[in-house]
């Protein structure tokens, strides 16, 4: 009878460790894999670029683009922004599902996971203090992406670097300046951002003239020349509004400076400014509007 009881106990133990426990572990692993696969597919669908529309993940978020501006740079920025956010979400999903699976497997082996969870919390706090700069970089990068502060192709001023954004990551943003230098800026160290490629830009054109030229005449000539230049096919697609003559901006002993502004698409202000400046200067020459240096030379010659 004792032999029979021992055999039954042995068979129960063997069934427990050879059948029930492996089956339970397999179920946990399968559930974790299915959950991870399902959530990853959902994230991929939410971050995938749709024809004529932004990814679903970005639809509820504020998009800092003016109506009608949907060029390749903006599309690239939206796609890069969605991919980065999706990558972070998938990493979080993988870590959470893996942690859950490991804890469930340990519980199935009758391991008390409460001390492990408490220890993990203590280790997490210690790592948080030790790597607080890294954590700050990641959190700042995440908020930058969610708020669409800047994106690939934007011209930005972050204090230490001014140039075009080439990559936007969760820890580092790379910016290439006009000299071709590639700057690696930690997101946590960026205290303020000046974005010159969002919404619209303004081309500001200062036109110095001689005191003897006559402000009304120079104003009329500059306004007509700027309006005609804004309709030129080389910059017409970038101009959003008719040029506005603001009038006299400053008066010095050497010159009177007129200021003219043009509202343009982001990133095109410098090209428009150069084109209109050239057109106005040519109009000044044709209409005998003297430049300050020309008047100064005449005074010295006399």
C-alpha cells in the first residue's frame, strides 16, 4: 500500500513538472507573444503614412503647418516624427509584456515575486538618480516630438547651433549649420528653440536711400518694384501675400532706411529677400533714387 501511495505521489509530481508546468509556461509565453504582436501591429497601423493624410497617431496632435503647405519636407517630418514615436511605443510594449511573462513564469514555480518587484523598484530609483541626464534627454525628446517643436528639414536656432535639422531622436538632435558642421545637441540641454520653418516666414527688406532722394518717390518706386518682383515665376510660389511697405524705419546722418516686408512660405524668406532686393535696387537706378554712398561721394568730391 505504501508503495502504491509513493507511486501515485511520484506520478502526480511528474505530471506537474513534465506536463502542467511546461504547458502553463507555454501558455504565458504564447499570450505574451500574441499580445506583443497585436500591439505592434496596431502601432504600425497608427504610425503608417496614409495617402493625402498624416498618420493616425498624429491626427489628434497639433500640427504646426499652415493650411495648404504640404510639401515633401513637411511629409518627411511627419513620417519621421511618427516613426520615432512608434519605435518608443513598441519598445515600451515589448518591455511590459516581457516583464509580465517573466513574473508569471516565476509565480508558476511558486517563487515569491514581491521581493523582486520591491528590489526592482529600488534599483530603478538608483538608476534614475544615476542616469537622470539620460532620462531628461529622453523625456524632453518625447515632448518635442509630441508637440512638434521642430522636425527634419526645419531651420532652427537652439542657442549653441543654428542650422537645418537632419535627424530628430529621443536623446540627440543633429543640426547642420551653414558652414557644413554637424552639431549633436542633447535634447535635455535645449532650453529654447527658434523654428524658422513653421507656419509662415517674413522676408524683411531694408532699403537705405540718400536724404535728397525723397521718401515719397522712393517709397512708390520700391513698392511697385517689389510687387512686380513678387509675381516673378521664380518666387511666386513662395509668396503668400503682396509686399507691404512699412515706410521709414530709421534715419541716420548717412541715410534714410525704408522697410518692406513680404509674408512667404517657411524657409523661403532668404531667397525672396534676395530677389526683391535686387529688383528694387535696379528700379532705384532706373528712377534716379540715389544711394547713401553715392550722395556721400558727391559731397566729398565737391
